[in-house]
């Protein structure tokens, strides 16, 4: 919810175009919904989405931060 609101605001500024943005969510159904709603590329693979990114915005609950970053750190190793 927080990430969707932030992304919507960023897209509304015109500084970013939907085709420049990659997002991840927990389920393929959520990815499909977000892609349809905002026109961004959406999936469930955090490492793939972050690969080559200039900016990574992490929008998760505090209790989930280490799980998400742990996945990314493992992918980079």
C-alpha cells in the first residue's frame, strides 16, 4: 500500500515513466494487478528487479526488511 502510493506519486510528477520502473510484490496476481493499474513492469523476483537499477526504493514493513535484503545479499554473493 505504501509503495503503491509512493510510486503513484512519483509517476504523477512526470520525472519517471512507467516503462522505466520495475516493481516486485509477493504474488504473481498482485504483480499483474499493479502492472495493469500503473503500467509498470511488475514481478516477484527482487534480485531481477534490482539488477542494474540506479535507484532502489524498499517499501516493506520494518519486520520484513532483513528478509528482503537477505534475498538480495544472497543473490549478489
